[in-house]
C-alpha cells in the first residue's frame, strides 16, 4: 500500500476539472430577522419528518412527504423554495420567515503565489491529491497495476452549520 500526503492548497484548475468549483455547495436558508443560517435540505427534512408524526395528517399527504424526502438532497433552489412555502417552514429557533435558498460554496478560497493571480482552494476532500499524483504513484510502484494508495491529511470545508465541532472523521 502506498501512502500519500499532498499539499492542502489546490489550484482552481484541478477543482474545476473535478466539478468541485461548480457543484461543491449546499443551499442555505437565512432567518430574515436574525440572519441565522440553516442548511436548507436538513431543515426541510427535519420539518417533514416532524409532520409525518402528526396523526391528523391524511395518509395521502404522508405518502407525498415520504416520496419527497429522498429527493430533497438533489433539488435546486427553486424546488427547495417551493417546499419551504408549501409546508410553511419557518426558522426553528424564532419562528421567523426564511429567505429564499442561497447557494453556499463549501470551499475556502485563497490565492497562490507572490502575484496573487492564481486562484486556489484549501482542499475540500483529501482524495484529490491521489488523482493529481497518480502518475507519480504509478512510477513509484514501478509501473505495475493494480496498486493500493491511501491518502492521509486534512480536508477543509466551510460548513453552514457544523454540528459535531471542527473535527469530522469519515
């Protein structure tokens, strides 16, 4: 097994090619009065799960909510906004209205180099280094396939509402 520990700074071109720049975001809802932020999919899922426990709701409505729940993570801003309005979802802490869903990029951006012209990011996942350095790993393994590689190190995400503190283990 080959062990690899790569740079935590990743040039934008790498993360653009992998789709991270365009798609590594979550939708956020803000309390319109306090500005408190919530991850849209989690807030909607929690609200629908609570509604499912209410006995007075018809079986037809419950079936509709059960059908919607697994789709929430794949919805766009318009779809999430429609659910917030349809199910009258409010801020859980204040019962205030919520903003429309806003795309929130989960990567920490920075500039690389003395000129500050090269955009980069703190790596959002450890795995990117393994793909970028595949040729070196193959050479180190004397050109033989298959081989196993393990990426070690930190990854950095700008979470909307970190629940388990700063350390997240996967």
